[in-house]
């Protein structure tokens, strides 16, 4: 059963995140959510960025509010301006948006703990250092605190990539250059391992939001790795494809959360409700076990709800109902 109201946050701070509009809103509508409230920041002192607004409309938003940051998260959670409090709030954002969602979790559901975007790349001696360097820079562009990690068995490749990355950053336009330069300087890491098994252990510990594999025997890596937000197998499959167009959602767990959670999908908006119904013959079997377990736990009132049914439906029968609780 889908949630009744979903709040979708679409950031437009440093960049206009068109893709985040349909990654969140369209996913909620595909799950059957009746009401989707979407919020996005005023762009450069005006309304919502026109491309983002168009994406919101096409994706199926029912309500659109020009509101950003913590204020937007609060408005969606409490139903301000709409009268429809959200059951779940999804979408990426800055550290303040992420913290607001974390604080509200419990009152509302959230998608993932969305910190700065992360990329991990696993590469061996068969990898193209130019492509590896390009992909590291491509994700470092996200922001000043976006980690970019390279795990490799090849020291030659590692040194080649490390020489290329600053050159690529210097060719970016100012906004991206500033963000990627700070991210690589403060959060970039290159780890050389002795074996692919060691790489798996390191990579699973980092639990990268995005994880690319530029190495031989892709099926082996697919089977060996377990902690990542989304996996990109082979040189032909860059994170940007997943970020923008290829299909799997780009709203993914960060800050080690991939160890226990997955990215946004229609399942986040659905509640797998359970129900049960028994006939009297089933009740006969279940009630006896329930009574005994309840009494072993010290819960006499629970046991008696089973006793009473057995007495009503099967008068005169003897059952093993356990030893009554007296203390």
C-alpha cells in the first residue's frame, strides 16, 4: 500500500538538479502515492529554476512550492501551506537539509541519510588512467566535501591518475573548479592494495555511494562486493549515466549507510502491510502453542486469550496449555 503523501526536495544551490526532480517525484508517482508535494529553492533570487520546474511538472508533482533548505523540509513534514503533512520525505540536499531529515525521522519516513556525494573507483592495471581520472573529477564536482576514492592494485596507475586529476580540475568552469579542487584536496584518497581481495575488504569498509569497477573479470567483482549504494560495472558505465539517465535511482546512501540501507526506489513509498485470518481448526493448533509460549514468557493474560477460544470452540477437550503464571 503506498504512502498517502510524499514530500520531494529538489536542490538548486550550486547546480540546477533537474534529474533529482524525476528521480524523486516520478518514483513516488510510480509507486502510486496520491499526493506528492515538491519543494525547490529560489534560483538566483527568482523562482524555481525553469528546467527544474518543468521536470517537476512532467514527473507528476501535485503541489509545487518555491521553498528551500530546512524551511522546505519543515513545511513538508508539518503540512504547512498545504494542510497535508508528508508521510515520507525524500531527495538530496546540503548538510542542513540532511540533518533536518535526520531529526524528523520517526515523525516522518526518510529515504536515506544523504551526505555529500561520494565516488569510489576500483581499478587494476587494465584500466585507462585518463577515464579513471575523469570519473573521479566528475563526482568531485558535486561539492567541496565530496570524497573521491581510488582503490587499485597498480601503483603505476595510481600515480598516473594522481598526476591527471589536478590538470582536469584546472580546466573546469569556476564553480565546478572550486568545488572539485577543494574536494580532491581535502577528501581525495588513493589506496594501493596487494590483491583484489584486499580491495574488496577496503571498498566494503568505505561503502561508497557510487562504486565504479574498471578491472578485468567484472562478474567476479559483482559477486565479491557487498557494500555500495549503486555499482557501475566496466569502463563504459560511468556514474554520470546513473546520475542522469540510465534508470537506477541516484538518491543513494552515503557516510557508510550502504552497509545497512539501499537507495531510493518505489519500495520506499510502499508499506508491505500484513494480515491474517484463521478458521477454527487453525485456531486449535495455533492457540495451544501461543498459550505455552506466553506462559513461558510470564504473560498470563496473553495465554488466556488462547485458552478462552479453545474452551469456546472445543468444549470438553484437553489441551497442553503450559503452567499458569502465579507471580
